C-alpha cells in the first residue's frame, strides 16, 4: 500500500463536536485542526486530521445505543439514578424534567436526539418543585424522574449552603431526597462536607509528619538531592514535551480521557481527566505517574495507586456510593 496516497486522501464526514482538541469518528479519533463551536459539523478529513467546513444536521444516530431518561440541567438522569452530561442540547432549553432520548456516541458520550412526549408525572414534578413540596405522596412517577427531582432539590440546597457536590457523590441518597425534600438534602450535603474536612485534616497531619521527617534529613542528603535535580534539568523540556502524550495514553487505556495537564515544578503533574461523566483533578509524580493526591478521598492510601489504576478505584467508589471528591477547580 502506498501510504502517501492514503494520507493525502480527503474524505467528508458529518460528526458531532463536543469541544477539545479531537473529534470521534466511528472507527478512530481525529485531531481537529481549528476547533469550531460545539455542534454538528461537516468535517473534511485528511489522514488523522479533521477540519470543520460547515454546520450540518445530525447523522448516523439510528444504529447507536439508545438512552432514555429525564433532564436535570444539562444531564440526562437514567436508570440507577445515573446522571450523565448530554451533549448538543437544543438552543431552546427544554422544560425542567423533560423526558429525553439520547444516543451513546462512539467515544462513550451522550448526544441529544429529541425531547419525548410528556405524561402527567413531569408536570406534577415541576409543580411540586415550584411549591417546595416532595414526591413522597405522588404515585406513578418513573424512577429516573424521581432521581432528577432529587438532584434538583440537592442543587437548591447546595446553593443555599455553599457546599458543592457531584452527582456520583449523592447518587445513593437521591431517591430519599426526592421524598424527604430540603431537610434530607441539607443533611446529606453537610455529611459530605464533614467527610471532606476530615480528609483535609488527615492530609495536613501527613504533611506535617513528612515535614518533620524532612527536617531530620542531614545536610549532605539535601545537597545530594539538589545536585541530582540540577543534573536532570537539561531533560526537563524533553519530559514536558512527551509527558502529556504519555498521560493521555495511560488514561485512555483505563477508559478515561485527558482534559488538561499542568506541571508543578520538575517532579509533579496536575492531571485533569474525565471519567464516567465526571471531571477529576489528581496530582501525580511526573516520572512514574504514581498518585500523590488522587483528588478523591482514599483514607490516606493515595500512594498505593497510580494514574492507570485510579479510574478503576473511582469506578468502584461510584458503584459502592462512597465517592467523595476533594479537589475542585
């Protein structure tokens, strides 16, 4: 095969662009030459590079997995109280708690398809929310709608208390919140804040212990470390150039997606990645990708995992309803 002819071949494809440096075709990920606004675009594809040429209508959705649920903000709440971001919602915002259809795109993201016809339950849920009431006595309400209602109650309590939450942190309690209302929501958020404060205290205690240990290190050892750092300085630019590619490869193998990296000195990286519809921020050793601060509560066991194994730890915490996110923007 003449690969020069293959690389020079130009194709046209209609794809959904969600933002970032890449766009996903059915069989491969393409680099976007000039990022357009999120939406459906007709791309000109040459090799592994895609260039947006003009807006287009949705194509290729019919054969993709169908996901149904109810809308909470920009998330689709489906069975199991799972609240996933849904991409490319219409410009005219659908009514709160609307029943929607979405499709699972090739990269695992949800892309909006249409708003479905409402029943009586959606209107009742909106009325209960407006009047500050609960769904405790309301019958024939689908589980996904009850969960979306619970998330909305938690969102209101979050604004009032100033306590942030991610859906995966409260998924196990969201149905009880839909029936218990604001008191139940505030209790869950205060418990979450207490867990985070306990984590911070534990981290501070470990840092104090490490600092005390460092102060006992002999002056010669400190000089040796400084000499080693100076010897590795010429390689800094090379490590920085290849670091992001290596991190992206490791995260992709674990089912996660790299969003951003930031170097913290010469030895550590701040890694921001997406996984299971959420955004996580972790600090790792630049050379080994050993986790320093997972960004979630691991009860002091952060250094027992690395960046490749961290997504599976997060998945287990989500499935067990024990996830507590400790690092936010």
